[in-house]
């Protein structure tokens, strides 16, 4: 095919895309000759999903058509480059909160959402709107086209929990202050799931719900999320300085594993039933992530230090502390999905992609 993806992206990115396109837990036959709309295609997850589907076409002739919905044409053109000349990829410049003008699709993945703390602080209305009116606009189209829709939710829907368990199950639900603008993301994601359940009940819409944990990978050197700052430190060969104890325990999942999980849930998940996405081999504290980042590249002699000396001691969980943000992925594993990338391998790949760029 003209403009083969292998010739358009760096070797390290192609290796990641190939891992998604070759994953045998996905029933690729059900996507053959289908059209897939991906909102948020200019973002981290949307880009990987879009490009992996095109790789699938290159390798196996699956004839999947991808409609990549983005908000910024110039940024998307810079991101996708010559891939936009392919017949199986079309760019749709739209704001999901104002409506989606697309002729039709068989599958839809709603990944359009602001996910940065800076965006929550400076644009809480835009953040919540993508998960309210944006989700409803998508579901209206899914109803009209009789399409399967996947809503990409978040672990943030759980809020603050005190279950006494070491992980969070899909049936858990905790406290979120819905009157605070700071929770525009969490409340928006909760509402998007309620919309999904409502469309499934009232109209029989085939809608699936995914709750990813902390997704990491080669985002960008300017990403303000803490894991991305650690990876940027490695790329810049800078020591990592923690301004807290880094005791928060979280589930992390590399971008390729997250993408295969999303496709698996879209095809095989139960209607309107949420599925956690997490990799048990990557459950780690913030300080543990930083330490792992240093250990992956011993030759760079990068060290972890703490701004406050009292934070250096290994943290001990306090009695009555909230349930950690560790997601149980048993429901997803039961579908046949298995993660392939552990934390250190994911960090190594992230650095490789950024350095190759």
C-alpha cells in the first residue's frame, strides 16, 4: 500500500503499533471491512489506536476505515503526516461538544477528553463538557447508526474509597465532591457512564465502558503528569527530585496494553458493564515508578532524591488510609486479555520513542 505505516513512523513507534495489530486476543475478523470513528484521535490513546488499525490493514488487508476526529487540524496534520494521504484514514475536524458530522460508522471509540491537571484548573467547563454533551452526541449517533460504542472512562470515577481492600473492583464507588470544579473530570466521567447505561436501557444501544488506570508511554517532554516528568528526566539525563514522599500507590498500564484492552472490551465486553484496565506487574508507588525509571538506565547515573529529608524513609501505610488506586482487572482478564509490558519495559520503550523522535 502507498504510504505504508512502517515507512512513516520511527522504528520504536512501529514496534509498539505492531504489538497492538498482532495481538491475538482480539477478534480482528469482526473489524474487517468496518468503519471505526475515534474521537480524541489527536491525543495519546487515539493516535495509537488509529495507527495500529492502519498497520493491521498494511499487514493483513483488513480494509478497516478509520475516521479520526480531532479539534485542531494543524496539530493533527503534524502528528499524522503523510498517513493522511491514505485512503483508509480520514480526518474530521470537530468539537464533540458541538456535534459530530460524520456519515456513519460501525464502531465508535470515545477517547476525547482533557486529562491534565492544568486543563482541569484552567478549563473545567471544557473538561466536563467533553464527557457530558460530547458523550451524548456520540451516543445519539450510535443509536442512529446502530453502531457499537466504547466509552473510555477512568479510574477517577471511584473517588475516595475506604473499603479495607488492597484494590478497587468495578462494583466499588466512593466519595467525590460534586460541587468542586476540581472534580470536573471525575464527575464528567461518572456522568458519561450513566449516559451509556441510559442509552443501553432506553434504546438498546450497544455501548461498552472501559475504566483505564494510569496510562503511560511516550507522551511528550512537556506533559505535566508526574510519570511523564520522570520519563522526561531520563531523556534529559537529569536526576529526579521528589517534592513529596511519593507514597501514593497506583495502577499503571503501558499504552499498547491499554489499546488492546480497549479493543477487547469494545468487541467482547458486556453491554453497559464497566471493565477495569490494569497490569498487576505495574502496580507501584510514585517513588517506585521514579526509582524504576532510574534503574532502567544505570549507565546514565541518574539518581532519585527528595526535597524534604523526612520523605526519604520508605512510607508505611497508615491505619484507615484510603483504598489505593490499584484496579482489579479480573473481569477483563476473564475475557481473555493479558498485558504484555511490565513497568521497566514500558519505561524503556517510552524513552526510546522520545529519543528517536
